[in-house]
């Protein structure tokens, strides 16, 4: 269950409060802590906690500003935040909720109340994550869909700007798939889409890599921390993996069996750049593959 494996980030500049909350929660959750707002933002970006317990009155960046910062970042904007504070005015609670907090726990707090409210919000997050996960899957192939691909690209783009590391996209299109559907029928075509999706997924090995179906017969792979040379090796493996399916396609002008055309592009994102520019460049590479005869890959770098 998510509750048993959930990670809680406690943010408070008073170590006594941190230790008390740790004692209350550590038997059920993994507990992290930060003693100031800046460290809280960094830890949240790196550890992706399931819930944040955030003090309001802290030296330096206070809880309100920390909440604003967390809600402004793609990687942390969806993490639920509970304010734990001695401030008990209606205006204080209204301000926190308006900034995106999901709840308040007043100091001095009851251990039982802390456990119950944390458990409630962890369960809500579990349900929300399930619904979100279902909305990110392609119904036919059970791999990621276009929405998931676009969201993940946006997240990785911002992360790679900070890290100054590359991100690469591979675009894959099944050659002459309309002819295949017209000849063999859509039921067979759907089964082929599932088999191609599985073949492509087997070519990426790291958990952070993503293969998605982004159109009818079009797929894409998102590879953070991979340069064009590394992505080209994966593209070559994808060509071979689809060829190995050995699916007859007698109406294809390209060959007797089903093939794919692939475009590769990558870059190191820079501040102010748009991830859509990488999609466009990868698409350019895909069309170059088609112009050169299909059943191959082409790689084009993107200069930002």
C-alpha cells in the first residue's frame, strides 16, 4: 500500500518540532526533514515526497513563500502540503489554502490528529495517483499516451536545464500502416500496434526512459541523460526489434514485411527554450528518414 511506503517531508526550523513529528510518523512512513524553506524546495525536487508538513513561521523564506515556490515548480506542484503552525487566525488559514495547501494542523498538535490527517491525505493522494496513472495510459497498447509524454517532457526539460544534461527524443512511425489496415483489417492492425509497442519498450532499459504512443501509428521515446549517439544506438535496436517481429506487409512499397521509420534529435536545454522545438527537430529527422527510403533512422541535433 502507498501509505506504508509513503514519504513525508517535515519542514520546520525548530529541531524539537521536527523530532516530535518524526517520532509520531516514523513507524508508518519514511520521514525526511528540512530546517529551512530553501532546503525544503531542494529536497522536494530530489526526493519527490508524497506529503509535506510545512511550518509557516521560519527564518529566511517562510512557509508561505516556500509553498509558493513548491507550487510553481512542475516537479513539486502536485505534492500536497499541510501547514503545521501556531498561527490560528482565519486570515492565516485562508491565505495558506489560497496558496494551495490542503490542510492545517495547529500547534501544539495532538499526535493522534497528526496521524489521522496525514493518513487521510496519503489515501487521497493514492486515489488521485491511480486516476492520474489511468489518464496517462494509451488504452490500446497500455503504454504511455500523448498526454503523459508531453507532461514528462516538460518536467525533464526543466530538470535538465538545472542539471545542464541532455534530453533526446526518438520519433517512430510505422511505414505504410494505412495500407496494412486496408488490407488486413483494423482488428489485425490493432494487434500489430500492440506488438510494435512491446518491441519498442524492450529497447529502453532505464526506469526514467519512456516510450509512448502519440498518434495512430506514431510512437515516441523520451530519453533524459542520453545524447544523440546513445539514442541512435537505441533507434537502431528499435529497427531491428520491429524487423524481428517478421510481420508480413505485402502491400508495402518499402518491403515485404512491416517496418518503421525513425527520427532522433537531442540537445542540452537552456533557460528560455521550448521543449516543443526538440519535438519539431525530431519530427524533421523522421521525415528525412522517410524521404531517404524509410525503414531507417536519421539523427539531427538541435542547437539552442
